[in-house]
C-alpha cells in the first residue's frame, strides 16, 4: 500500500524545522582595504556604510582588530580615519561594517580617572566598570527643550565673576595668546566647584603628556579629582583621536546632564546633573581636523581649513545648554579655549568660535607681563547671558566696575603726557589703580562669592583709596579672613540680599573698624625696621 503525502503535512514539517533553526543572519558588509596611509584607510565595496559609522579592520599581519570612523562617502569608496595601532593595518586587510554609530562608555565610574577619547583608562589604575554608552556625535536639544540661563557658575576669580559672569548652560570662550593663563583660569574654575554639586570634565587636546599629568596632580592636591574626569588626547596621539576628544568629553558630560543620580533618565521628578566641560583647546582640534581633511583629499578653504570647520565647532558647542523643567533642569556649561597668534582675534578659527559662543574672556599678553593676573582685558571681554545668573549683591556692587576701569585706563594713558591734573582726575586715577590692584589674584586662591562682594564693596566705598598699592592685596585677604571669622552670619546675608539699609551700614562699620587696626598694625611694622636701622 502506497503512503500519500499531503500538502498540509509537508507544510507542518517545514514549519517545525524552520522554528527549530536559531541561526543569526550576519548583516555586516565585508570588503578589503584598497589603500592606507597617514591614518587614513580607503575601502571600496561598502555600499551600506553610514557617515560616522564605526568600521572594524582586522590586521592580516598581527590578527588584532583596529576600529575606524567613516568620514567620506564617495561613489566608489569610503574614506575612514583609524584609531589605535594604525601601523598594523595594511592594504588587502579585511574591513567590516558594524551597523552602529561610534559611541563610548560613560558613567560615574569614570570620576577621578584619566581616559583616552575612546573611553579607555590610561592612568594605570585598572579597568573602569560602566554599563552605559553614548554616541560621540549627538543632536543638540531644541529650543523647546531648553530654559534660559538662571544659575551662576562661580569660578572663584574676582575679575570674572564680577564683570564677565558665567551661568550654568552657557558657552564662554577663553581666548588669548600662548602662556597668558587660559588653562589656569579653567583649572581654578574646576577647583572652585568643590561642594557645588557640579561634575567637571577637562578635555586635553594636543597637550604634552607631562602637562596633563601635572594638571591631574594639581586637581588631586586641591581635592578636586573626585568630581572630575580628564579626557586626554596628547600631542603624541594621532589626529583622529585629537579630533574626537572634545566630542567624547561632551558625550561623557551629556550622560550626567540627561540622567539623575540614580542613572535613570532625568525628568521633572528626577533632576539631571550639572556639568562643566573645559575644551583645552579647540585650536588644536581644528588643526587635527584640517590634517584629517587634507589627507582625505577634501578641498581646502581659508587658511587651509575645510569649509565645514565652523559646523564642526557649532555642533560641539551647541550641546552645552540648560534643560527645561520637564527634562530635569540639568545643564552643561562649556569653557572652550582658543589660542591666538600675536593677539589676532580676527583669524579664521577665533572669529568662528567667538560667533558660536555666548561671550569671551580675552587675556592680553601685555597685561600678563605687567603683572596683572588674571590678565583679563575688560575692554573686549563680555558675557552675553551670565549677568542673569549673578546673585543680587554681586550684580549691585559690580554694576559700574567695568566703566570705572575703562575710564581709569583711558585717563592713565592721557596722564602720561601731562603733569597738571585737577583733584577730581587725580582721585579717579588713584581709585582706578587700587581697584585694578584689588582684582589681582594668585593661582589656586579662589574666593567665595560673599568674599568677592565684600572686597568690591570695600573698594567701591573708598576704603582702599588711601592705602599704598602694595597693601591693597594684604588688606583684602586679611579683611576676608577677619570677616569670615567674626561676621559669618552677616556675610551669609549677601548670598540672597542686596547691599543696602542696615546690611550696608553694618558692613561699612565692620570694614572701618578693621581698617583702623590694619593701618595701625602696618604702621608699627614699618617703624620697627626703621628703628633697627638707626641702632645699627
């Protein structure tokens, strides 16, 4: 008897067999390297590759895996920049698409560590355990998802917090020639965030490895390393690593801004974190991008930079913002640094970044060499949004400071050509010289906002006008120490109140009493050496 096969039985048997199959379809495209050199690989045959996609190269010589980032999408080939051991990749080696945009590990485990732009630790302290990843390129929040800057980022530097204030979510450029104190301001700002619930990220681009090590030791010495992450792409690293370093720093910062302390997405009920990111410096990133672009055979433009260099920096800096209440009120503040050549702020990269940011702190070589530290030129330095984030008392006492200093500098220039000055002009010159001296500040000597208000109030009220210039800084430092110890509750009122009424009167009386003791003490100290000289 012959068995007949029914169509239903065949379909059921095939269905059972297919259900039992657990094979995974590999969607990676495979091709081979056509050309490699200067950290650039050209690969044909990857028709499905995406811009910014991560490619996986396998060395036929050593067997190791090297990753690359798609930069050029051309008709017949893909141009990619290589990370890691570039020398291991040769012509003819395998290249596969990965199907995802380049990302890096992020998380709280990075706090206190030094990592490279790929998120790998380079400080010799073992692995970093993180479970989250973020893309190095990320679309900046739209207008609706933001809120105006309304909280201060206190740098602890009197000249900046009074005249060029920075708010949480702002992008404030620090610009100046080489060796004028740009990095010093950024490091002081990081040190001053201790106890202020602010995560700090320092991105070193093209710096010497010894400089990065020195900065790490400085932060550790001032107990600032436990809330700081250092992303380092040194001068010895390849141009692609220097190119992605600032974007890697922004990605790490976005993790804290977009998530609460519990690691869950921020919302109205789960506040996001606050981040301060220092990009030191974007001039070197621009040079690295120019090098990459020229080796990728992109057409050069002004000063040999590619035409999209402006778009590169705008994409990066737009990621700094203050989020809305629905998104958790988190913020990311950016302090990009730009190095000028002989004070030329009209060069291509400086003008680009000035137009992207919300203000600039301009450091002048002449002021630096004259001993004015920090060497801030108040004439062209500006903060476009930070004034909204100043405390009431600071806004009040610093209101006329910029104009007073500008008038003093103009008068000082004219007074060099004439000897006969009326009393009003002489008083203005005397007051301006003391206020300029009052703004001087040593490194790592940050001041609390109430101490800054106290110092400016004393200067505005004329308490330093009759002191020798050499005694202005000692007077300020001793006054702050005295008032912090004896009038703590009075100073705390300056955080929330204006300096008026009984508060202003109490401050005047306390400063006057201290000044009497200060002058008498220093007069006695000056008499003692004179008496010793006579006896000898």
